[in-house]
C-alpha cells in the first residue's frame, strides 16, 4: 500500500488573507511557487514532485516546470480547512513511504538543505521531521522563562537553544500519518518526532508584505 517513494508536495492556495495571491508574488523576479518547484527538483531526492492546489492556474505552472499537479477539492482551500485535511486527502490519492511538504513561502531554503533534510529523516527513521531555527537567547512564554531563570544571569552562549519550528520543509511517514487521521488523532505530530535545524534565513516565512521585503533584502545580500 505504501510504495518505497519520497514525494515532495508543494501546497499553494490562490486565496490568502494577509498577502494577496502570495504564491504568485515574485522574489528576485521569480514567483514563490516557481522557486519552490525548482528547489524540489534540484534537490534530486524526490521520486515525484507535486503542486497541490484548488486553482488550475497552479496546474499550468506545474506542467510548465515539468512537475505534477494535484487538484484538491475547493472545500479544502478555504481559510477554515486545515493542513491535516488536505495532506490526508493527498496521501489517499498518492501513496508513498514518506511525504515532504516543501513550502513556497520559505523561499530562502536551498535545494541543498532540502536534500540534507530528506537524508537526515531517512537516517533517523522518524515518523515526523520538523525544520526549526535554534534560538540561543533568553526566551519566555506568557511572562515566564523557558530556557533561563530569573534567579540568575547566564551568558547567552551557555543557554539551551529553543527549537522554533518554521514549517519551511516538513516530512511525514505516510502510514503513520494516515493511521492517526483515521483514528481521530492529530497526525501532524503522530509517532516519533525529530527536529532538523536550519539557518535563520532559511526559516524566514513569507506571510506579509514586510516579510517579502525582508526576503528581498536577504536575497540581495547573499553571495
């Protein structure tokens, strides 16, 4: 039921609340969705690359870039639909061993890092693999320290870093994910969870106009 395949899935809704049609917005003259497709192809670690959207416009882009297109039901493309719903719907149609969600809104994640991520998940035999940025600075939640104490002052380099999940790329073992959904459980974190640190620019997510502006600045500053 679960072929020994690694599939890359790039989710792309046409509607977005904060940054209109963000997947079609350009960074360095290239649409975000196109960047994600080329990155997944260049990584050289996927048996198949799919764009997952409700809008046929993304199908045209996918075909032009030489990858496949999965048209999700319209009801899975509104603001109330969850990622668990559209990921599960995709997996029912495209069985595989591991599914990797490559987000178009993390345009500074490199193809080389995508390849490292996939190989690391294979080595670690995790059910869930999460990209994260390590924040080695004093962090608090609801006014309470997380990785430090108000009782003493510690040098930042001696602190345990916080793992900030970025969703730039995420990996799931398909059988575990599907089983969790069908059992009425949360599939996103089902089974053994692993973490993969990435650089801060690679964890930069585009959700607003300011995010896109910052990405442009970082892109121009790249060697």
